[in-house]
C-alpha cells in the first residue's frame, strides 16, 4: 500500500495491518529456511510495508511499546 492509503486507515486498522504483516513476514522467513520461496522479493516488500505502517503509527504518537501492548491485549487465542 502507498503511504497516503495507509494514512486513511484508523489506528486500529493500522495496528491490525502491522500484526498481519509481521505474522506473514515470520512465516515467510521460516519457509525460506526450509525451502525455496516462489517470490523471494516478497520478504523485502513486507519489511518495507511494516516500516511504513510503523512510521505512520509513530506520526500519530504510538511508540513500539504501545504497539506491542495493543498486540498482547488483542492477541488471538
């Protein structure tokens, strides 16, 4: 997503997007170790998307600790 598209999202949507991307990034890294990836550039794309989301959250006053705290509160069980 482009930064202007991310800025239109609410805080909660951005936080959900961050955790979805982090989860996908983790799974791709594990998969990279065990087998070859069909699209290895996806790792770079996801890493940059995560950075964009975190940048916008920082602009809105979120710290890394607040983001992780939100993730713990809203973790899927």
